[in-house]
């Protein structure tokens, strides 16, 4: 089954991280903060989200300081299609 192979592939490349705790970042929806702090702990380059709260200036600025780009799924697919 193809989806099982996809899940197994993701398991093989995934790693578990402990998100940091810090000051609130997503002020309009504090439940989103663990997502941001997990990306920081993982050393993510990109945080792919469609939730509008992540595009607020304070969240974008915080992620930029952590060298994390925020983009939606279409922008990520476009970026991935540009790479050789």
C-alpha cells in the first residue's frame, strides 16, 4: 500500500524534538506557540502553514530572527519545484 510506504519513509527521516518554552509569539492564538517553538527546536528552515495567525508581523519577525521562513503549501511547492 502506497500510503504505508509514505508513512514509513517519513518515520525514517523524522526526529523527535522537545519544543522550547518561551514568551508568547502568536498573541492572537497562543495555542499556535508550540508549533513555532517546535520549529525552532528542530532547526527548521521553513514553517509551512495556512493559518493566518502565523503571518502576523510579530510572528514573522520572530521566525525571521530564528532563520525560519513562513509560507503556505503553494509557495512551498513552488520553491521545491525550483530546486534541481
